[in-house]
């Protein structure tokens, strides 16, 4: 084939360079893989909350790795030590690399000090998924919630992260909101750091 | 060039996940675990310092007799700690950055549980080579 260079084979994965990360993966390949992940986990659990927990754990592993990789690639070795810093990192950088665009919005909760919400019209992972009525409040976005949780916890901001459907007037499909509730110690440390 | 150095990677929860003796020091019989003690003691200081600055390299944070502890903290709060007796700051910074890249590569392995010991012998070899190059 014209133009195919010889790809250098590395003996060990530690020798391979990290790369700039300009690769894109086909959406259909991901959709198939994700649907298999959900179907496999469905056979392993008895109820919906366990299924959500499993998806969250799968996402957590991704989040832990994404955090280190992206900080190394994009931030030139500066860590995030403040709450707003890490939230905007998740909202823009992480979303851009994973889903190709920044998240629709990042809001602070009005009722509680420790709640923040990232909203999205439709999560990429849910594009080809429809939830049957008898599964109630199940949300495949639990995978994305797990990714966010992985990023936040490993950066030192432990939080409980969940994904919810929020019905919007005038639209058929509800919006998705990722609700982030930070632990006590995060708020105390933020207050201490000023 | 350093003659004595001990390099430890400690996870977020202060559990060592990798240890190496780098440099050509003769091991002292009476204080074989001394480097580990000194580095463990420095962990407290690292914990406080890590939140005050957004830089990754914390440089020299503690002294013990004539030995000096330098620390580099990554994003997920994994600490790279080096106990040494010289002051080649730039060399140490480059050493930390290269080991950081190695760490990210081994972290990307889906079969590696973050926070568990790094047992790859190739990792060992590479860290040794980097130490000879930069320290």
C-alpha cells in the first residue's frame, strides 16, 4: 500500500512512547463494546443497583488512568489542588478527550454546599441505549459517573458521583445530569486553603 | 554524582509500591533499613506540602545528617521519594520526570491494580538505567 511506513515494534510496553493522543476510536466499535459490557454484567447481578455499581467500578478504573495520562499530556506537570480547578479539568479536558467535546454545563448545587452537577443533553455512551420501563431508574451513565469518580478520588477529592435523568419540558428525551457530592474532608480542606 | 541513594515510590495511602537502591554505595550493615525509615518519616511532611503547591516537584523537604530527601508528587498523589547526598537538582528533576512517564505506562496496563506493588523486572532495569544516567 502506498504510504504505509513500517511501524516500529517495541519489545516491551514500557519502551513505547506515550504518544500525543490524537487517535480516534470508531463510535460503533465503542457502542458494541459498551453494549457487551452492560449485557455481561446483567447476567452476573440480581438487581439494578448492583448493575450500576459494576458499571461504576468499570468506569472508576478508567478514571484513575485518565487522570494521570491527561495531566501528564495536557497540563505539563502541574497538579490540581483546588476544587474548582479539578472540576473544570473534568468538565473540559476529560470530556474533550473522551467524548470529543466539552460537557454542556457545570453548575453548583443550590441546596447543598458540597454538590455540583455536570449536565449533558445526551451522554455518548447512551446514544444507542434505551431503557425498558421495568428497569425504572437505571442509567447506563453510571459508567461515566464512575469515570468522574475515578478522576476525583485519585486526585484527592473523594466524592459520591451518580448519573440521573432530568426531564426537560419541551423535549422528548430527558437530559442527563452527573451529580457530584464531595466528602466532608474536601470542603474542610478547601476552607483551610482559602 | 551521587554515591548513595534510595528511591521509593509510595502510593496515596503511604504504602510503598516500589523500592530500589540506586547508586553505588556500600550497604552499611548496622543501618540496613535506615533509608526506608528516613523516607517513611518524610511522608508526613509530604502530605502537608502536597496541598500547598500545584507544582509536582517538591525538591528537598527533609534532612537527616548529611542525607537529603527530595520528593516528586504526581496527580494521583503517588510520591516518588529519593534519599541522596548530593545536590544535582536538575538531574534529579529529569530523573523524576522520566520515572513518572514509566509509572504512567505501567498504570495504563489494565491488569495492573493502581496502588499495588510494581513487580516488573523491566521497570526495574529501566529505573536503574535512568538512575545511572541522571544521578
